[in-house]
C-alpha cells in the first residue's frame, strides 16, 4: 500500500461557535444544479456562513440524491473543514462545460452585488461540473479533456482579473475521469505548464462516490476549498497541524480530514475511482508529481490528510504551490491599499540629479513597511520582507514609480529526514542518537508590486 511522503527514517553509521471570518479565505463555489423553492433562479449568487443556511435554501442530501448532483455535499464538506468560513455559491445549468464556467460565469459572479464586499479580498474559487445523466466525457492523456482546456482558460481569466487588481489566489477544478494509468496521466507540472493559480483536485471520498454512478469519477472540491480556507495564507494544505485551527479542532494534535462520526473520508480515493489504499508508492508519486491533489494516510500516524497544495505549473516555477501564491497576493493587496493614496501625488525630484529625492523614497518605504511588512511579519505570514524604490527611475517622463518588494516566505516541512545512528563506546552500543539531516532552503521573491522566487533546497 502506498502512503503520502512524510517522516523518512534511515539507519546510518556515524465549533461550535463561529469565530471572526478569515478575510484571506473567502471562497466561491460554481457548480451545475437545479433550482429549489428558495433558490429560484440559476445564476443567482448566495452568501453562506454555514451548512444550515444551505439547507434553508433547499440544498440538502435529499436534493443531491433526487437530482443526482453534488451541491449540498460540497457545501457541507467546506463547512465541515472550515466552520467559521464564508462561501459564495452560484448554480448554473447542467450542460455547461468547465471552460464555459470560467469564461462566462466567473465574470457574472464577480459582478454580483452580493459578493462586492469581498471582491477585494483573497478569493478562492472551486468549479464542479455536475453533468446530466447522458453526459459522456472525452478523455485524453488520462483525464477529462474539458478539465485540461479549463486549466489554461482559468489562468487566462485570472491574469485578466489581476490586471484589474482582482486577485484570485487559487482556482480548483475537479480532476474528473482520471484513468488509472497514473504514469501516463496529463502532467500539469511539466516544463511549459503555466497555470500558476490553478489546481487539480483528484481527492475523492469512496463512500460518497458509491452513492451514485454519477459521482464515480468526481473530485472533492468543497472539501479542499474548506481545508485551504481554514489555514493561514502561508500554510500548506497538507499540514497535519495548523497554527490557528477552527474552534472544533482546537486542543487536538492534528487537523485530520476524515471523520468517523460523520462517515466522511474514511476511505480516501482518487477521482479514477480507485482507493488510495490500493495505490503503490510509485503510483502515489506519479499522481503528486503530476500536480494532482490527493488525500491519504501517513505511515504510522492516524488520520487522512491532503498530499499538498501544488498548482498546475512547471514544478520548478516560482509559483508552484497555492500557499506561495496566497502570500504573494496578500502582499499585493496590502501594497495596493497602501499606495493608492499616493496616486497623482507629487513626487519630489532632486534638483541636482533629476532623481527621486530621498525624503520621498523614505516616506513611501515607511508606509509600506508599517502597513504591509510589519503586519505580515507580526502575523508570521512571511519570514522577511523589504521594499526598494530605485531613485534613478525617470518619473518626469513616465509618471510611474516602480516599487520592488522582496519577501522571504516560510518554508514547508514536506518531508522530515532524520537518521538513527548507533554510538559505540568500548565496543558496546550504549545509546542511539537522532541526527538531523535536513537541508536548509532559501526562497526569495522580488518584483515590482508583484513577486518572483527562487528555491534552493
């Protein structure tokens, strides 16, 4: 049986109540579905603060069962993992492709008055297909072809919105109809892949999938959205324990995603329909190396956890994890808020050099430090942050002041390696010692109100 990579041991010689909503984790779910007595028009955006509010609108387990869709399921799983969260939901007609959801419905959703108060926050979006009974997928390179097309379309849409200062931290697409030849599935982490803000959800709850043939090759998008939203921006979605868990998880050693009481994620599976427990270690590596988010067990430790938070971009890219993009986008949003009052303001120019004068530069840097850098350092979202303004830039000609930020984020102990070495005294083994074999990583960002990073590990 395969297990997610975690601790590597080698022998060597020598909620009950809601807490204040996290504005960094505002989520959106777009999926096909049917109207109810209370949700009367498809395309309507509703704001939910609990699963009960979904039930009040008519979205129940019975609704899912009758219509052979997964609407309540995704909503309930989101709030199971993030009971203090906020989830906006938009239902669209069955027959819509993922590409149509991206190209048409995301714009409509963001234009809704209901969501305007949160558009400026760190939005995360999930797409769920819920096709009609007669749906027949086209599968190419081991995955639904609509998924592959939607990945590129989604990144293009995200980039367009970013130019308008609307930042989507991540967009999750269910990795539908995955085949079991995992070594030949589409590799979303290969050289040339560029969808830095898009992620593929191949997580599946086998017991949920067994309820209806329509659920057999689907991904648990609501679950993964909730898991990410419950974490601080710098935390890995696969972290066993997190800094500030929801109240119902406080006092526990971990934040496992399975629940025996609710009969959820007891048997983690893949969107191919295969149980995680049936995978070989090689197959686990093939899935995770290709950028699919899966869930499974860790050797010798109780519970089920996500494999990580990869995005659909070259694995060597600066933006290869959801958490790094969340940190980047938060810094952007805070910098925009800080610098907006300076738009159209006068910029002091040194009369002798023609460069920006030092007092102006220091004023801007102090504002960024106090309103961007210090809060993110205090909240331990970054390890270090600094800002630079080149005085030699020609503001008189361009009217543009470029600001460069450099951020050192927190790392993630994706694998912890240690050795057990025997210490020999006088020919007799007297004790064992744990020897640290970890490698120090260095990640740096730099860009003008944007960021890039290099990773050495």
